[in-house]
C-alpha cells in the first residue's frame, strides 16, 4: 500500500504539482500523483463493530411499542377534538428518545462513532437522558454538558445509565464546553442542535408525524387542522412541518415558545442568527439562540407563552387527564387551547394535535413545587382561572 501524502488524502491528485492554500492560508504542496498509488482505509473490525451497534439500536426500536395518542377532554358539542401524543412513554421517558436513536444511527452510519468513542452532548437534560441510554446499549462512555440548573431528577437518570454530567454556569456555554470536551478526549460531539433536523427521516419511517397521522385514521377529523409543538433543537417541528408538506396535507404547524427564547423574535424578524443569550425556564424548549435545526420556513405560526401559563396548563393537564406531564407539555397545551378557542369562535370544526413531551416526575422540585413557583415570582392563578373558565364553556379570556 502506498504511503499517505497530500495527493492521496484528498483523492484529487493531478499529474503536476500545484500549490493551493492550506487551512492556515499557507500554500499546501499537492504532490504528484504516481499512477498505481492507492490508499485503503478499510477497517473490517470497525465495520463489524458498527454493524453490531446498528443492530442493537434497531433491536431496541423493534422491542418498543409506539406511543399513545390520547384524547384531551373537550365539550362534545364543540366538534373540535384535541389529541395528546404521549411521548413520555418511550423507554427513556421523553420525545428525545426518538431523537437520540436517530442521532446515534446517523453518527454510526456516517462513520463518526467507533468502539470506545466517548460521546459528548450539549443538552438541557432530556436528550442527554436518552443518549446516555443508547451509549450504554453500545458500551460507549457518555458525557452530558448541561446548565447547572438542570433538574436533579434528570441528572440522576443520566448517571443511572452510566453517563457523566459536566455542568456549566450559563446555558449558552454548553456548546463550546461540549465541543472542547469532545476534542480533549478524541470523542464525538453529537451536536443535536445542528443535526436534529437531518438525522430524522422526515418522509416517514414511523417518524412522529407519520405515527400521528396513522393513529388519527379512524377519528372524526383524521387530518388535523393544527399540530402544536415547542422547539428545543427545532427538530420535531422540522420533521412535522416537512412531513405535512410532503404528504400534501393542509395541516398547519404552530410552534409555541417560552419567555426569553430566541425562536419567536428570530422568526418574527426573519433573522436566523438572532440571540437573546437567555436561558429558558421551561426545560427542553426555548433557546438563547435560533438553533441550526430550527427550520423557520415550515412553521405557519408562532405563539409566545408566558412561563406562568405553561406551568398552570401543566398542572391543569393533570387534573383534566390524570396524567402527570412536564412544563413544556403545559406550553404546548396552552398554545393548543388558544387555537381551539379561535376555531370555536370562528365556528370551525376539526382536530388539533399536541405532544406530551415528558412526564411531571422530572419536575417535582420545580414546576410542581409551590415554593419554587413563588421564589420564581410566577403567578399561576389568573392562568388557571382562564383555562378553567374556557373548558367550562366560556370564551378565551386569558390574562
Ligand atoms: C422536554 C423537551 N425536550 C425537547 C423538546 C423540543 O424538541 P426538539 O428538540 O425536537 O425541538 C421539547 C418540545 O416540546 C420538550 O418538551
């Protein structure tokens, strides 16, 4: 086998030497290609390991059931149905199970992850919980880089899977810290914020959108008027938005966004580089910058939701359905109920779908705790009254 040189690394050797700028701007000598040279980088052991890793991830999916689509109780004479796609029932308890599976498959199929590669991720917690699970399944070391404010419950879930947690003081510092950590250990920075939108097959393959449409098949309004989701990476909204266009459905996509997040003002201003630099109080959604995986062109509408309204709606969801849901589900529900109210006021019939992103047991020390709510200065009462009155049949008189 010929030795490695600049010509055969790039595979674009020419018959004459030429100078091209290198990464530092200095000329890089491309050596003469000698006929008969070749470079073979096959690694049969690595391919065998990769094949086994993909089998394990696929087998995990094969052992898992699809998530339920529950009915949220609305008065029957409204002729509007509201559905909750319950992503909390995945093996790792959140919609991030789908993303983590996709990201691992994407990284494996791209040749980025090998036996013993340390996988590093920047996360607000839920993705790290799910990635820790897949890393353990593959026998890989895993490091989660998260804001120090991440709920203790999520930290425990990551550590229980054998993952290590590395904390930063400020939310926006997670990206650089994760990149540096991965470089420092020759690991792989998974980078959900960049790759979420492309790691999932938006055409189908039982992605979340296809699953929702299949499950609505026998419902009174099987093609929903609206699907309402939050954005963390933006990957879920990108998948759903692309899917409905591809399948030529008239369904519109609404993205709900918490206080401090860059998605809403960035979308409003048409600025993909918009930043607020602020951490979101609603874990999992709302970012200090518009993330690369957020695809603004597939979003039909955005709704800013006050944090107190998210937490009020989260608590109300438990009363109305008996299900203990997380804060971002409250954000979703608040947006979905507003849309239902507008449909009702306009005399429209149809269906609306939103997501249970994760369960409330992760937030017992925060959103579920009245003392924490008081310390944060959040006033839930006016929002609880508004939703209660709406569900009892009055109009939407939100504060
Ligand atoms: C807990 C949690 N994580 C993440 C997300 C956002 O998903 P994505 O990263 O696909 O935008 C949500 C969305 O509502 C969520 O509730």
